[in-house]
């Protein structure tokens, strides 16, 4: 039972850290251009020699 008193707060803290990282990524614009990288793979560069 003493193991749970240590593991539960650690799990809650890790969940809060993950949630904070997700909201930080949303606020900083990480998910604004979801199709850009997929489309850049299909476009061939003509400048390569």
C-alpha cells in the first residue's frame, strides 16, 4: 500500500506535465499546418542536380 502513495502522485504529475506540454504545443502553433509536410513529400524539387 505504501507503493501506491508514491506511484499515484507521480502518475498524476506526469499526466499534468503531458497536458501542459500539449497545451503549450497548441498555443505555439505546432498543429497549424497539418498538410504542409505531407504535400512537401510529393513535390519534386527541380533545383537538384
